[in-house]
C-alpha cells in the first residue's frame, strides 16, 4: 500500500485547522467579554415612618464571566445631557466598586433631585448609564411608574 501526500493536501489541511482554531478563539473571546445588565426605575421606598419616599433606583448586575470595576452611574436626559445623581444609599456594592460574576450594585437617589434636574434642563430622563474603569458604557432605558402601568395595561388589554 502506497500513500502519497501532496503539497496541495498539506495546504488544505493547514487551512482547515487554522480556520477551526480562529473560530474557537473568537467564540472564546465573545463568551468571556464583560456583560452588564443595567436597569433604572422610579419607585416608592417603604419602611420610612410616615409617607413613602419616592426614589430612583439605578441597578447594574454583572452577567458576564469576567469581573468589572464600575466607577460611575449617570442619568441620561433628552438632547444627550447627563448628570450624576447624589446617592441616597447603596445596596450591594458601592461605586466605585468591583463586581464579580453574578454580583450587583444598586444606587438609590431622591426622585425630587431627578425632577429638579429635569426642570432645570427642560428635558426628561430617558435612560441610565454605568461606566467602567476602562471607559466602556452600559445603558438602559428609564422606567417611570407611569411607563410600567401603561406597559401592563397594553399587555393585559385593560385598565
């Protein structure tokens, strides 16, 4: 039995192996990138004697496999304006802080401060942005209590 290996066969074999290796590297890279789930909502904080306190909650959860250091949270206004709310308190990790896989951070800010910024700039809050130490930004839309009620009515078809 005589087996002949030609230069063309070796070239094809090398091309196939290198293509498979590149695909594996790309999938590995995509699976290990930083991923942050961001949300913002306006809600009432209960547990304070007297009237409930209206707060804005900015949340970030590391859903990726790599740790990330978040350094700032900002609210995004219409026309591209931004402002950093004064934190009322933190739940989870304070900012700046390092989030490991599955860890989260919440920042609570006074809703009155947010409304004051909206009046001052004549612009509504439309989103939230968290920034990491590398300068990457992670964004989400802002939900008011009215937005959530409208969405629920739309899904259920009733008031």
